[in-house]
């Protein structure tokens, strides 16, 4: 029975490759994620399709479109590989080891502090593998809906999802301007004056964009948007180049040396929110995820308070 089943669904490695293809969208992305050559990826996917007896995806223009058989296989592959990981971590836990894989997915701004949180944890548990995915808020929500990770880090929680949540630390969004800008010499800038300046905003799907738009809507003001920019670093360099002013998380300035950009005291700012670790109620935490959660709730908070330099 087992051999017949194996013949129809392929090997674990082939299923892993299929998931990487589904997530990355291209053979190149899948090969880079798994450190395989593109011919190897293509060959293994071909063998998997032959074992199943149906095409798994089709090339439509520059995009891959998964067939019904492909989507069904992806869904089952997730369950199979997740079960294998849970078994591996459970057995490691029974041996007295805290080993396995911890998967985190966070909004892009959290990349400034998550590594500081992971450093001491990884030193304590050197046998743990970490998969840390950084994306914008909408992409993290999509990963959450697919159940791809153990924890998801948000500053503004998505609505309508059944989540367990712990608040972790503050996330204040502040106004920034070049040090040479007149705003940097003023004790307080009116929101109206701030909105008249050329404004640099994050891309749609970004948590910072989501919070900023909600703030302006609540205050019934409209910023003078000049540019949409898809990274915090690019916005900071654009501010340095005097292309405009912006609103970003204070964490973008807290880690690392950022010169010639000032936090401006603007009326009604900062926008105050909290970073949260969340996970789906329908998915039980693995042993290593439980250990990490305890770490976050205890030492993690104090580690971050000592690390932040604002």
C-alpha cells in the first residue's frame, strides 16, 4: 500500500520543491530558496507530475498557473511536510533537545528588531533552524491564511481571522524630514503645514501605509503625495535627498546610525500602535514554537528594551 501511494504522490523532496515553486512563482525562485539548480528543480517537478499522472501547472505568459491537480497536491504537501516537521521536533523534544525549525513571518518594518530578538535565542538553542520571511503587511496576511509559519508579526492586526495574540512592544510612527528642513528647527509643526509638503508614502499593502492612510482619514486631511516607495530605506534616502517628508516607524531610525534625518514634532503625531506576535488558533504550536513564545513573553521584551536606541 505504502509503495503504491509513494508512486502516486512523489517523494518528500519533490513535494518540497512544488511548495517552493507555488510560493516563489518561478522555477528560479524555487531553485534559489532550496539551493538547487534550475534544471534539477524542473526535472523533479516533471517526475512529480508523471507520478501523479496529471499536469500540475501551466505557463501562462510569464506566470505559472497551477491546475486543480497542482493546487490539490500543494494543499496535501503542506500537511505532509508539516506533520513530518512536527514529528521531528517532538522526537527531538523527547530526547531532551530543543531542535527543529521555527518559522517567522513579519511586516517589513519588524526586520529592524526581530534579528536582535533571535540572536540570543539562537545562541541558547544552536540546533534550531530559523526561517524568517520579511514581506509587506498584505503578503504576511496571505502567508497567515495559508498557515505557512509559526508566528506572524504585525503592528496592525488583520480583521476577521481567528488568532491568538500577544502584544510585544510599541511601534510609534513618526514624522521625519531632512535636518536642513525648516520643520527640523520648529518646536511644533501644524498637521496642515506638514500635509502641504511633498509627501513620500509606502506602497499599498504596507502596514505603515495602512496606518498612515487611516490617520489622515481620521484627521480629515489629505497629504500632498509625491512618490510611492516600496521600502523604508529608500524613503529615508529620499528624505535625505530632500525629495519630501514622510511618516515611518521610529524603529527605522532606532537601529543603525541614521544621520541628517530628524524626527519632527508634528501636531497629532506620532501614530501609536503595538507590535504583536500572532498565530492561528487552528494550528497547534510545535514544541520549539512554544519555547520561543515563552522566551518572547519573558526575556524577549527586556532584550528589546535594551536594544532600542531612540
